[in-house]
C-alpha cells in the first residue's frame, strides 16, 4: 500500500494488551454491537481499522487511548450462525493519533498521522543476524513455559527475522505498557533491544515483575 492510500480518519478498535505490527496477520472474533457496526462500515469502504490499546484512565466505556496504534486491513471476513464476525486483519502501518473525532456511530474514530512510521510500508526488511535472536529465543522459551503458554516454536523459526521479532512481541505475556513500548519502537533493531530489556526484567525478577522500570 502507498502512503497516499492510507486514510486520515480511522475507526479505532481499542483492545487491551493486544498489538499488531505491519506485515503480521491476526484473527479477531467480533461480537460487540459497536464493533459489528464498525466492521460493516469498513467492509463498505477501504476495509481498514486502527488497532490501538486503551489506557487505564478515562471512562470505563470510553477509556483514554494510547497515542500510537497500527492500521490493519480486513483480508478475510466470515459471519457465524450466531451473528459474530470472524475476521483476519493484516497490519499495514503504525499511526499516531492527532485527535478523536466526534461522531454518531457506536464506535470511535480518530484523525491520525503516519509520518513517524512510513518505514513500515517499505518492502525491504532490516538486517539482523539469526544468532542475535538465539538468547531472545532461549529466554522466551523459559518465560512462556513458566507462564503456561503453548507456542509452536518450529513455525516461528520458519518466519523471517522481522516476522519472528514481531510475532514474539505480539504473543508475549507482557503488560499493556510493555507491549506499547515495543509497538512504538521506531525500527526492528530498537524493538529487538527493547525486547531484550523487558525479558531481562522477567528473568532477573523470577518472572514476578510485570512492568518495565
């Protein structure tokens, strides 16, 4: 997708402890009326949704939003017999929220800017040696096992290095704030460094520390 094709106003789906990265795909089970309405509207236009994490502040039904999220395109859509939507979202480009738009819809919309993250649209991936990931893999395997997560490591090891780092960032049992730090990391090398930093806090503190100091 070209930068001029990115919409300046995005319907947003605030989902706690959930991030997506460009060039990754995630399935979503949509059942709340507001998000059913949002998907209906998206399917009639550009199929693009802004995934963003809510903060722990604001109203219960309308929490404050983090500044950075990721736009994703609906690449698969299925409706179940009980009226739910099962969609697959493909990450396109991260964005920064400029302001929330007042509307009459059940769902929220934001005016967004992509300027800080146009690098997400480039096809070329950054160079990272697989040996750089060895320690990350070891630490992750210990952490996932300790927390009872079941991960198909053979499938992850088949991915490209950027896909691997992004998949581990998304699937990790980290806190909302830690995942946000990973999402906002400008490039892959920075994300790898942050990933290592966060992992160290879990290893050092016997997996009890849930926040990055």
